[in-house]
């Protein structure tokens, strides 16, 4: 139910109902092969096929003025299905020569995407031939527990289902949203050089400089379109591929054991970023931003740990949040802003962990995210024909209680190969990092 006000008086009321259903089918076929040649050198290779099929149906009903009946709007009906298939193969060699270590990898990937509005017959498709994604990681250990590192990578990020589906969400008539089925993947080229130093007492310092260039950046965009509910032109939030984007900066991470029971991890990232949107008729100035994160862990008697995490993101257009994580909830990422900027925001999380039983095989963790409800999405956007301020708390505060029990020895490499967080569907992060 939406009420429209003029001053303090209700000028009109609109009753709307959206009925949705759908189903998903995900299939992943993967095999990995590892060949150690000696204690220093090994070869890793593998194949992967990811086959996804999704169906989503949405019908919108509206109550006409003066009538108690809900009327289905054919123009606002959206029945959509899509198939997204990714095929990949990778090979990497890891070795070490005295104090010099290296990992050289190459991933080949091919994909295809098809989508159809089944109620109208309109179809969408994108096919990508084999693309190559090289990676290079070098490290050189120096005297006095110092180390230099260099990494160069090319990666892919594909649009997700919610960015692709052309369903128009009218539930907030002042903030209409719609996906874009013509989105294409974005490709990121990254280079980073780091210097690390380990001090006495388990203290360390890591300083890095980096440059990232993204081609066809997927970003939010506010555009004019016809509103099927009213038949008039409205502003609709959607997604587009910008020409490109870059970020260049420096990052400092310090890990300190303040006392026997208190560990502190500090991360500060200062960067300059810009989104090139000349393909949609407007341009954006480069912006200096910074991001900071603080992890404070207290080890108490009886195998109890408390972790307090705080983070801050300054005004930005392209967030670069690379800080270290703990056992608390992950930090919420801000959206990029191609037509304006994201206002500063901060947040704080708390987690308490208790380990018990033989060899601490059982663990209970209680965590609370965004304690003060401050991790918001607050954006300003403008163009020649609009100016908009958008504020939203994307995720509610959540209290989580997790219980973990370990049976025998854990092989963490199995979890790496699952690659559950890689929405691109490729194999970066499987055995390449």
C-alpha cells in the first residue's frame, strides 16, 4: 500500500500486489589433478563446467480507483528464463628457487548465455569465445624477515541473475528498478607490488601499491523509461556496462600482538578512482577516497575469543575494500556510482567464539552485524534531467549462532575447489591464488 502526501494530507492511495514463483537448477562438474615433482615444484591442472538454468515468473496486480478488485496488468507481467553455461580449464606451476618463489598460471574459459521473456517471446543471448586469463605471482625473501611480492592477473566478473532479469520492480514508485539482460561481463586487469616485514612478537607490516583497470564495468545507472503502471516516462534504476574504470592506490596492513590476549589488525587503503561513462553521454571526474578497517581480537580464559570489527568507507565512486577478515560477519560492499558518488558510511560487528571438547573439536560462535545500523547505501546521482538522493539500509541487523564440529583432520583444499563464492563461474581462486 502506497500513500501519496501533499503536505500532511493523504492525496491518494495505491494498492499493489506482486505474485512471484520460479525454480533454479545448478550443476557443476569439476576435476583437478596435482603432480608434485619435488618439495619445491608442483603442477596443477583441471577442468570445470558450470551449467545454470533459472526460471522466474512475476505478475503485478493493481487496484483500480473506486473498485475493490485487483486487476492483473499484462504490461507489467514478466516471465523470464535463462541458461548460463561456463566451460573452463586451467594449468599452473608453482616452484621455489632458494628464496625466490613463483606461480605461473593460465585459465581458458568459454561461456554462453541465453534468456527469454516467455510471455512475449523476446529473446536475449551472449556468446563468448575462448578467453585467456593469465596470472603471475612472484615473491623474493630478503634478510631480516623481509619479503617482496609482485602479482599480475586478468579476471572476469559476470553479471548475476538479478542484474540480468528484465523484471521491473514498481513496489516503490519513487525508486523503480529493472535488470538489463543485455549486460556483458567485465574484465579486470590488476597489478600489485608489496613489501612485507615480520617483527618480533608475531607483529607484521605489509605495504602495497596497486593498479586495477576494468573494461566494460558493470555499474548502476538511472535512465528514463515507460512505466507500465502509468504509461508515462519515469526514472528507472538499472545496470549498464560503462566504458571502463580504474583505481590506483596504496594499502597498509599492520598485524600486532599488543598483549598475550589482545591482537590488533589495522588496514588502511587510499586510492584514486574514476568510471569512464562517455558511452552513455556523461563524464565523471576522478575521486580520491579511503577505506579503513580495524579488527580487535581478545583471547580470554576457557578458550573464549571476542572479536570487534569496525570499518569506514569515505565518499567514493568505486569502492575498493580489500581489508582482512575475521570470524565475524563479512563486510557489506558498497555499490559503484557512475552518475554521482556514494556518501561515507561506517559499521561495526561483534563476534564471540567458544571452543570446547577434546582438541577443541567443537566451536560455538555468536555474532551480531552492523550493531548501530549505520552500514547504509547512501548515494547521490544527477544528470541533465534529474537529481536524486537515495538512502537504504540494504540488510537488517542479524544475530547468528553457529555450531561447528570437526571430524578428524580437515582438508581445506577441498573447500577451495568448491569455489562457491565465484559468481563469475570461472576458475580463478580455485588453485590460482
